[in-house]
C-alpha cells in the first residue's frame, strides 16, 4: 500500500523557512562569539544589535510556527 503524505507544499515551505532562520540565527551567534573585540563599547553595541536580530529571528520563527 502506498503511503499518502498529508504535508502540503505550504507546510514544507514553512519548515524550510524556519530551518533557514534557525541556521542563520546560529551563524549570527557564532560570528559574534568569534569576534575578537577589545573595545568594550564596540562589543556592547554589537552585542545589543546581535541580541535584537536574534529576538527578531525568534519572533519570526514563532509567527511561522503558529500559522
């Protein structure tokens, strides 16, 4: 008997989008952690920006998951 998938193209696209956002979020965190920032002010400013981007990624993931 052939298995019929109930996964629509929209669901597959959503899964792919979520996966891509998670991957980029991980890369952003890693890139920040790999930076050798000696200037505390610059580090704090960049860290704030990175945290804001990560929050946006998390929000977008949550929105996509709720659809």
